[in-house]
């Protein structure tokens, strides 16, 4: 496996994600490839098949919103989503991973 499976999170298949987003599987593949080219990391099994966590569905939904509401190309929309992901610290697979103790240290420092 090339991606980390996060405990407690459900890994969805493409058909589930398509149902949630109201898109065709070919469209999902296209969007996922564009986001991957922009640097987003999806879970991929040893057969090269993508699996989607809830955070991935949120990122895809955001991508769809941005591409619909502006005159951006799909690639520009993907870059905008990546900036949003990094700014919001939403997807740990895109951003430098922190150990659990580092995360708690950051939280403790924020309190002081």
C-alpha cells in the first residue's frame, strides 16, 4: 500500500464517492488525476486503485465548487484547492506529517 489508512476512517470506493458528489466515475477519475498532478495524495492500494476518505470527498467537493464559480481552468482550480488545503491544514497527507507528540506540543503552545 502506498497510502496510510487512518484508523477509524472509512475508505470509500469510486462508486460511493460518485453517488455523494453526483458525478460519473470518469469525471471522478479526471478530477482525481488533476488534483494528483497539483500535489494532492489519495490513498492507492497495491493494485493502483484509489480509495477515498472523507477528507478526499471534501477536497473534491471544494474543487467542484471552485471550478464552477470562477473562470479558472481545471488546473488553476486544483492549485487553488491545494492552497486551501495547505492553509486550512485539512489533509495531513499533503502537508508535512507531525508526530502525535508534536501535534500536542503545538496545541499546548497555542494555549500559552
